């Protein structure tokens, strides 16, 4: 993630406006050290694992989940419930959900250059295009919620509206 973000930061507009918010890192010191080594520490806002993620979803324009392994990335469902377009790893268990919701793309997180292109592509989308993506995500999650008997979607939607 950090390497792709660093490459995207070569674009002057992206560098000027974009920030990366990272939460839930197992080793936050290691994450911060890597950001510092890449000279992007000023572009990174990091937090320990938190229970109020819906506040972060609300402040974001996009949710990226470049996991190399995750059988069930529940955070992807949370991001979709908060109407965020998602960039998900092809290795994440919920990557098929992202494709089905038509809310963004599924990437190979080991392809750093492609990942960075996707970040830039999202950054340069028009307001109209961006507005369509969260709408699709929200509508998909409402439909999914009517099928599942879970209240997580309501919790996140209420806290982000």
C-alpha cells in the first residue's frame, strides 16, 4: 500500500491533495517507519486499532484493502455499507462482493505500479463518476442487508449519514 501510494505521490496534484488514513495496523511503529523511509510520513495519518471506524469511513473518499490474505475481509462490507467505493485485493475473501457491487476494482496488491494507477484513476475521476460509485455501493449493501439478518450495515449507515 505504502509503495503504491508513494508512486502515486509523484503526481503533483495527488501529492498536494491526497492523504492515506491507516487504522488497525498490528505493528503501527513498523508501518510509520516504512512511511518515513519512503519519505511520505507527512501524507500518512495512522491510528491503532479502533472501535469507531465509521468515523474514518465517513471522512474517506475511497477504501483500499490490499491484503495478501484474508478469507473474509469484513471491513470491506463495512466500507460498502458506508457508501465508499472500494479497491480490494484479489486475495481478499470479499473481492467477489466488490466486483458484484460494481463499486470499484479488484487489484493484485503485489503489482505496485498497477495499484498506484488505480489510486490515480480514482483521484482523477469526475464528481459525477465518484457520486455514482458510492451510490452503487450503498444500494448494493441495502439489498444485501435485506437478504442477511445482520444489523452491522444499519449501525455503520446511521453513523455516517
